[in-house]
């Protein structure tokens, strides 16, 4: 996605914490989503931020700063099953979703 | 079923063949999207339906691509005279949201198209 910038790959150790950053263009912003996608599977919803601040949901948290066009996904107590691609997606206008290329996370034992 | 269903899951086509990919969204979901996902990339928007109306087809790569949703439920993405560059996973997603606040997208598992 041309509007979204996120790292291509990250590696972390089981039990650790990892932060995946995402920057986006702010025009027409209507929300920021994070999706998880295991290889060969459908993306599944993780989180949604439309207001500034931190949203916590179990081991996963997501942060948004609208003025900076910046979000991050924080994964705590990493497990092997967290190895997947994490897609940052910006909602623009009433229905358009722009996806980043995804960050492939490898969790090592 | 409870989720978004797509068929076929895998399709191998010879260059020049026509293909049709089907999507069964979650019942009651007004919005339906088609995305194209190349290997190692994020989903790229193709087209959007609200009920039976195709409100945006700006992402369709060429006039060989055509999508319909005649009764506001099942949708079909048709690709005519397939080319090798059409090889990708085609994802369908549906959403309760019709506009205003953005809604969560529910994705199907995709149809993997390989053009030889």
C-alpha cells in the first residue's frame, strides 16, 4: 500500500515483547486497523483505533497518534503461534481500506 | 456458514482462459470487497459493493476484470483472458458497516489463482 509504511520483517524470542510500527498518510483518515495473517490463511481482525491513545486487548495492544500519522501494535508474552504477518490498514472516507505490505514476525524458541 | 466462504480455493488456468471466483459473504453484511494479494504483499483493493450496487471499481487492473453482486449477497469476480500477472490470491471480505464509522472486515480464505 502506497500510503502505509511498516517494517518488512521482525524477529523476536518466545516470551518477549515486540512493537510493530506503522505510519500512514492522514488525509481522509477514518480509523486504523491491525490484522493478523498466518501463511495461506485469511487476515483476521486484531484491533481498531480511531481516537488517540492505547487500546488493550489481552496480550495485544494498539496505539494511535492521529497528529503524527503513527500507530503501533504491541505484542506481549510472545508465543510461537504469534509467528505471522501483521497488516496495518488505514480506513479512508466511508469504506476504503488501504493495507500496508505487512510485517512478517518470526518468533524463535 | 458463519464466515465468508470463497470458492474455488485453488484454481489453475491456462493463459487466455476465463475464470470465475465466487464469494459468499456473512449473511446480512451489506458491504462486500474484493482484494488482490500478491505473495509477500498486503491486500490491494479491487472493488466495493454496497448491497447490489458496485460503488467503486477503481482498483480493477483492466477491463478483463469484472465483478457482480446481482442480488446483494453472493458475488462473483470474473477474469477474462487470464494473463500470468493475474496470478495471486483473491480475497473477499464483508462488513456490517455501510459508511460513516469504518467497520471490521471479515475475510474469506481466498482463491489462489495460478495462470500458466
